[in-house]
C-alpha cells in the first residue's frame, strides 16, 4: 500500500464530506477511493470513518489521524516545492484566525498584495473572537488583542490598540449624554463584550489626572464579536469602547459620536500567536512577517 497516497485520499474524503465528491475531485473511480481508505484503516488497525448513505464522519481515531495527516502532507508538499523551485516559493493551505474587525478592515483590503507575492498559498481565514484549539483545529497562527495567557503559544507583539468611547445619536436622544464614566454602571447603558477566555463581560477602563476607574458596564445586551459590537453601538444599544480604526467610518457618516473624550484608556497589545509545538513552515513565516508589517504600518493607536 502507498500510505502517502492513501493518506491524501483520506484527507480529501474528510474535506469533501463523502467518497463520491472526493473521487470526483481526485479524478479517480469511487471504488479506488473506497479501497484506499479501507486499506489505510486495515494498515492502522482502526476505523477512521463512520459511513452513512449520505456522508462520512470522523471517529475519534480518525480525527487525530486527520490532523496529523494534513500537517505531514503540507510539510511534504512544501519540501517538494522547495527542492523543485530555486526561489523556494511557499505553498499550501494556511489556516489563520482573527477578529472580524481586523479581517474586514485590515487584512482583506490588503490581502491581494500577499497573494500576488505568494500565489501558491491558499489562505483559510477563520473570523471571530472564539477560543481556538490550535493543534486540534490545525490553526497555523492567529491575530489576537491582549497578552496571551496560553504558555504553549509563541507570541509576537506587532502593535498596540487604543480605545475610545462612542455612542449613537439615537441613544443620546433617548438617554442623554454621559457626563462621567461612573454613570455607565447605573444611569446609562453600555454594550457588553464577552471575554472568550473567562466568559465574563469585560470591564471598561478610564483614566484621568491620575485617577483610574474600572467600570462594570450596565448593559442591555452583550456580544462576543467585534463587528457585532460595532453594529450594536450604531444601532443605539449603548456606549461602546472601540478602536478608532473601527469607528472612523461610522463617525464620518454621523452614526457614532465620541463621548467622555477627556478620559483616556489603557492601550491593548496586539499579538500574532502560533503553537510552539508545531514546526514553523515557510508559509507561516512569510504570512506572519507580512501581517506584522501590515499591523505596524496601520496606525491603530490614533483616531481620524
């Protein structure tokens, strides 16, 4: 049995969801695909897939084997490419996680320049602020705000994020203008932001003339995504603390107004993180370097 070929077929079956689509994408007979997966299972002495009439599902052993298989295949493909290409052109699938605001406002507008330089890299972009199991989900790297607590991750600081407070005109019409941060705990409403790690609503910090306040926001609704947080602020659901690069367009359109502007906020560090237990391939290196330059060049610390 050609184990590497069988491994590639198995991975394609998992990614396409059934044997027929895998066979079509590989331009192979379905029986060949089935036999190769069965041969791989016999070789490993375990069941990798549970079959139904419509789809296949990974077993526990199958999920573990799939994650290691795609890493091995990716590294072999990159090795083959580096030896056959004098320019060592990075290639393969690259799985990246980041918050929606960074994806929409920073990465997507510039990603064509990355593709033009590295056309053989296929970028799988996961968008959201959720917790990620980097090994189990085969995530290569992530862009995160705040100092990472996971000691298994390598963290590279690339910028800092300054926040400011904003509110929609429609909120002001109904509730008036907050005069002091303390009012955000009782008199006024905020939009709560759920911390992915703790599952708790994040506090809002304020500083002025040496006085530091850590406000537990009084909220009508809470969210766990940065874009939804912005949209909730525009909808008039309460005061929000946003990075100016997120709020600028809404401010220009008159949908948001700065409030409590005489109070400052502690800057938050921005890191690119990736698992230290995984070999850092060329495709990861070039993307991390590109993203680091992008974040460094983007002035996220100042408002318009």
